[in-house]
């Protein structure tokens, strides 16, 4: 578990050192990707449950 925490700290330091625009774009891209994946899964899950009734 300690290695994961070290890796996360290193990643955050590297993002902080890089130009600010890249960090913002990377975070927004990840947020949009996770949100799209979640909403797609919820839609398909609800559709599948409705079809089973």
C-alpha cells in the first residue's frame, strides 16, 4: 500500500511541475471519460433489467 501512495504523490508532483494547462486538460478529460462510462453503464444496466421483467 505504501508504494501506491508513493506513486500517487510522485504523479501529483509531476502534474504540479508541468504546465498548468496540461493538468487541467488531463483532469477534465478523465472526469468526462469516467462520467460518460458511468452514464452508459447505468443506461445499459437499466435497459437490461427492464428487459428481464
